[in-house]
């Protein structure tokens, strides 16, 4: 059985809140009980002292043993406060005892106190305790006051009532805390899970190919905010990829349909006898076949380079020397378009796959020449520091619009200006370049101004 995150968070908040609340309540109850017990003991000692003072005062006023009526009044007052009064003479003989006067009331008082203590402390180990005070007139000892009570301390009816009210208050507080914890837990869980539910809805829409509706919920939770940004970024990327896939299919159809249509029309004309199968016509058909072959070869090359198991054969070589070797292959094209090629920088040793870095140079230089007008300029510059080596290829060609820059490394993407027959290509070259650079853990970026040219920046880590 799967439980939703909202329920789990609510339960977690409730449990944590209850733990904290009950800990505080337990600590508060413990401190209050301790203080209350201290107060009761202090009050009982004070009552015992006052009762003894009343007896002493009565002895002084009577100049001897007080009347039975006076002692009964004091004994009744003592009973109300939980004490049984006995008086002994100096010889230790009992001269007055409350439990002999009213044994029933004394027994009832002790029984009630015992019940009170058991109701509060079921395991309370109480017993009958006696406290003695001397009866003095000046320095003469007249006898002894014996006050018996349930001990070591006891609660009267008023104290028990107070404790019951306190327990009810704590119970009400616990119930209120539970209710508040559930409400707060539910609200907090809802606040956290609301963006998650929106993310789930968004991912369901993405499963159906709907990428335009981005998540517009703001949250102060860092992880959720990062997740929302990631999902929105993913949706944007998938939308772009969807557009690219549609364009890719359209471009493949266009690129393959054209030579096939030409082949079909030429072959049908020759089969029907309309055209003679001359050498020139057969060479034209062969050119179309070679064009298809090159396109399929480029696609195979891209798949091989983008394979996750791509193996790089790395070696240490001079990047500047490799640039000079490769640019020599473009001398005829540079001369044909009267383009100046300038190479800047000093010898720079790098550790990489020489053949694949050579492919990067070929593709970037080829593009620079292809999209440059006559009498243009191409500048190749190398910068190297301790951490990385930068290769900058700048041309004065036709440039690209800013909205096209994020797309030029996608498969088969070509700018509108590149679709002319004089500069058209397969649109795979830059995708191959990016795949090779990524395989080397490097980076490639481009800046461009429409009508003024483009600059490609390749950065490779120095992993010697």
C-alpha cells in the first residue's frame, strides 16, 4: 500500500509536534507537582505549628490543663487540617486524645486522605506519622503535643481538586495541541506538496507531448524551486527537441526526396527511350547517388560519435601544428574566394584524440569558408593557460540571428540563409563538432552578428 507524501508529511509534523508538546507538558506537570508538593509540605508544617501554638496558649490561659471544650475546639480545627491531636504530661501519660473523643471522625479523616493520595498516586506508600511539640511556660515544660497525620505528606480535598483541575487543563492542552498539530501539519504538507502535484501534472502533460504550459508556482523551498526550474527547463528543451525532430524529419524528407526525384525522372526517361543513356546523364545519376551516400555517411558518423561508448584515442600533440596541416587542405577554396586566413598563437600541446579534434577543425573552418563572402577573413587563434586550451575561429561571413544560436548544434539544423544551393549542407557538421567536444569534457559556444560574421570558442581541459 502506497501512502501519499502529503499524508506522510502530515503524520511526521503531528508526531514531532506531539513529541514536543507532550515533552513540554510532562516537564511542566513534573515541575508543578514538585512545587505543589513543596507548598503542601510547607503548609502542613505551618498548620502543625499553629495548632501547637493554640494548645500552648490554652495551657497558659488556663494556668494548667485547659477545659475539655477548649481542647475539643482545637482538636476539631486540627482534624479539618488533617491532624489528630493528643496531649501528654511530663510523665508521658496521655491527658487528652481526639480519637477518644471522636474516633469516627478521626478514622474518616485518615481514610479520606488515604483515598485522596491513592487517587493521585496509585502506588503511593503512605503511613501514619507523628510530630511532637513541647508545651512550655517560660522555661517550664508542661507536657507534649502529639500531632498524627497521614505521611510523609498528604493532600486535602482542596489540593486534590486543584490537581484534578490541573490534570484536566493538561489533558485539554494535549487535545488542543493534537488538533493544532494536525491542522498545521496538514497546512504545511499541503504547502509543500502543492508544487509537487503541479510538477506531477506537468510531467503527465509532457508525457502527452504538451510542453508549452510551464509551472508558474513560486516557493521559498530551495529544493522545490530547483525542481520546478528543472522541470520547466526540461519542458522547454523537449519542446525545442520536438520542433527539431519535426524539422529533422522534414529536412530528411527534403534532402532525400530531391536526389531520388532526380534519379527517378532521369532513369524513367532513359527506360522509356526519351533520353539516350549517355555518359553525362549516367554521371548525373551517379552524382545524386554519391550525394545520398555522403548524407547517410554523415548520419552514421554522427551516431558513432554520439554513442555513449565512444572510445577516444588520446595522445599528446601540438594543436598549432595540427591547424597548419589542416588549413593546407583548404588553400584552393581560400584562393578561389580570395579569403585571408590568419593563424594567431603559439605552440600549444594538448592531450586529446588527434583525429577527432582534426574533424572539429575541418568542420569549423569549412563552415567559415562556406558562409564567408569573397574577400572575407578567417582568424584562428589559440590561447592556453594552466587549466585549459581555447581555440577561437572567427569569420567575417553572413552571421546568424540571435534566436538561431541555441539551435545550430542540433541535428540537421541549418539557418535559413544556408539553404541556398551554394552553401547548403547536411546540417550535421556542428552536431558532430559538439559531440566530439562533449566527449573530451570540453565546451563550445558561439557568438554572431547577422551580416557581420560569427565566432566559435572551443575550450578543452588540459588533461596531461
